[in-house]
């Protein structure tokens, strides 16, 4: 399992207002999409999210998004090490993801860019 990097999850009230700042900070354009009623913008290492509080409350339980080469391999490694896959792997707009709880109770999203 190769970890390629991590994405910071940021919750904002107004996505349209926040995007220009993060585009300037990261030096790139935002990739926007919607998932489960939540508006999302990926900009560099930042994942901006805005939406109904009931949806954001669930998302806030995930500490970070970790980029990996293959989520299926990641699921195997996490399970072997005592972690628990609580959702996925599932397709996303950019690849696939899974949600896992580590033995210490911390919850992470793992994502790859495979079709």
C-alpha cells in the first residue's frame, strides 16, 4: 500500500466565496462536484465542503482524506493491521474511496484515482 499524500478537509458556509482564496493559495483551479447534497471543491491539498449541517455533521467525523494507489489493497492492509473498513470501496468522481476506522478509533477516508 502506497500513501501518496493527504487532503485537508475544510467546511465553509459559502463555497463560492471560499474558492477564490484557496485557488490563489494552492495556485490551481478548483474541481467542483456534488455528493449527497454537499457541494465540494477540490483545490490542491484542500477539500472544501458546504451543505446542510445534517450532512456535514457526518463528514466531520472523518479526520482527513489520504490518497493511495489502490483502495482495495488499502482495505486489505487496514484489516490485517486491525482497522475496520466501514464503507466502500465505492466509485467517486475522481476514482474510488473507502472509509476506515483505525484501531485507535480515528476515522479516515482513503481515495485512489483508479476508474
